[in-house]
C-alpha cells in the first residue's frame, strides 16, 4: 500500500508530541493530528499543571536532545518529605542518599514542555502536524492502515499510535476494553509565591481528603496539587481570592513564611483507567489512552514517557532492519514491555490513596509506622527512590539517555 506517512499519531498532547519528535527525529515520516490549535495548546491558559519529571524521564529528553530547551525552566527536586496529617512520623528522601549529584527529578510547567516539543516539531522535515484536525476512524489490514479525519482526509500509513487521551476514540473503536473508575476526589491545581526559598524540597502532606502536594518551582514559587472531595471542590473554586488563600494557607502551613496564590485555579477530575490491551491491529496505545493513574505520586506522565521510549525504540529499530513497523509481533513486544510497569503504578497509587485518604485510627497507626519503617531502612528507601526515579527495570535506550 502506498503511504502518506510511516507513522500517524492521533493526539498531540505531551505523549503524542514526544513520540512524534522522537520518531521523526530518527527520520521516520510522521504525521500528528490534534483536535486543538497548537497556539492555544502552548498558551498560558491551556493547562495549569506542572509535572514532576522523574530523573529517568529527564534522560529520555536528553536522548532526543530536548533537555537543553527545558533545563533553564526546570527546578531540581533535591528532597521529598512525606508526612501524614498531624503525625510526628514521616518519610524523607534525599538525593544525596543515592551517592551521586543527580536530583530525584524536576518540576516543570506543562506549558514549558509543550512549547519545547512544538518548537522542535517545527524544525523536523519528516514531521507534519495537522491541527486543528480530528481523527474519526481507522481501518487496518495486513498491508497497512488508513486513518480518516473528520474533514474527509485519508492518510495511509503502516502504524497508528493512539495518544488521544483517557477517552481515546481509537481505543474504543478498536474494541479494546478498560478497567476504570472515578475517584470521589478532584485535583485542584494552582501556583503560590512564598517568602522563603523552598530549597528544592517537595512535600506530600496527607490530609483526610487526600494528598496536598507542594512542588518546588523556579524562583520562590511552588505548584500546589490539592486533592479534595469532589463535592467540595466547586465551592472552593468559587471562593473570593482572600478566602481561597485562607483555605490554602490552612493546609500549606507557615514553614515558608508568607504564602500567596499567584496563578489561576485549575481543577482536574481524578480517575484510574487501564486498557485491557495496549495494542490492536496496526495500533499502539500510549500515555493516557493506555493508562490513567491517581496523581498522588506524580507518575502518570512518567509512565507515558517510558511508553514512548519503548515504542520509539521498537519502531525505529524495525525500520532500520527494513521490517514492517506495524507488524503484530512488534506490537506484542511493546505491550509486554510496558504493561507491568503501568499496572504496578496503578496498583501502588490506588493503594496509597486508599490507605492515606481516611481517618480510621488503626489504619492511621499502621500507615504512620509504615512510613517510619521505610524511613529507617536505608536499602529499602534507596530502592524506592530509584523506582520513583524510573531507573530500575529493562530500560529502553532513550530512558538511559542514549539516542535512538
Ligand atoms: C492534577 C494532576 C497532576 C498531575 N501531575 C503529574 C506529575 O506531577 N507527574 C506526572 O508524571 N504526571 C502527572 N499527571 C499526569 C499527566 O498530566 C498526564 O498523564 C498527561 O498529561 C497525559 O498526556 P497524554 O498526552 O497522554 O494525554 P492528553 O493530554 O489527554 O492528550 C490527548 C490529546 O489527544 C487529542 N485528541 C483526542 N481525541 C482526538 C481525536 N479524535 N483526533 C485528534 N486529536 C484528539 C486531545 O485534543 C489531546 O490534545 C497529573 C495529572 C493530574 C490530573
């Protein structure tokens, strides 16, 4: 079958654009389609989130040569403190415990990541961006796939990547089922300015409604991910500025001096979703099209970045060998490589959220003792730190900081 691109990616969110830049950067003829206008997606009012980028994910950006465009606006995470409500027991991760200089990760504004990806995309001759545009369906056969857009355009290709998010239309059309549920919690996100420097310390403070995270940003700023009962969220979001600031300060505390919200308030419904398969005929699911987890550990995008590193390596290697990049055996390999990592993190984040978001006294005792035990067993602590940094397991070349 004659083709318009070797790889067509539905969805130009962070995962779709990362896959596009990685593959097109290695010479693959790639087309990305997104419903939204890139000018809006890279604007200040599109997404208020920051991402905790694990050190292993930073290596992926290194591998595709993009970290230098992000580094100046990335705040290194040097320590993480985990505390349970008013308990004196806590868990403390320090990057120095691992013996090197590498930080545990970085906090980067999503808009910074998006801009770096779109800027790089514009320089790659083998990458074409069709946005705004919508994928309506695909048809696959032994010889190739055809992707249909809402405006009637037909694109012939070898492989389609569904990076079209949690409600992935392509996943549904392929008949791939999911296991999913909504949490009765919402993630309220905003930025605060504080009097004293944060010193690169990220804080996860477990409150009865859910985790309240204080994530160090550049300057004397922190990003707040405030997990709250979904029922209460509309009221909090509608509060006048002074009252919202008071509610926020009650949870934040005064350890960084005076604290002032400085950005808009954003809210995100929270869910867990696992696709039953990560591949269909000539179709690979990546990022939130394949899995959505609670943001309690700041790992959702990091799992997606590892999907991209694995899929890009499989596809680029196959192409160099002259193989069909949409072949079922390659897609099976991708699914085997990625599924256990994503399932493990779904289970861990769901379990942590259930364990900490309640006020049952015996449960509180058990979890606080658990925190203290992990804190006092250095080899266990180091193992957990390396896992959270994405440095364990069978890592693709990009996730080791090597080019494709
Ligand atoms: C409050 C909160 C905090 C978080 N913090 C962290 C963190 O600190 N660290 C971390 O690792 N992760 C974090 N995450 C998770 C992370 O934000 C997501 O995993 C990530 O943004 C998902 O990106 P994606 O590209 O897979 O999906 P999306 O961002 O949903 O992108 C999907 C894209 O597909 C497009 N699309 C959909 N359908 C079509 C179609 N038919 N045709 C064309 N285009 C289509 C959409 O327009 C969209 O642009 C957090 C999540 C939340 C809710």
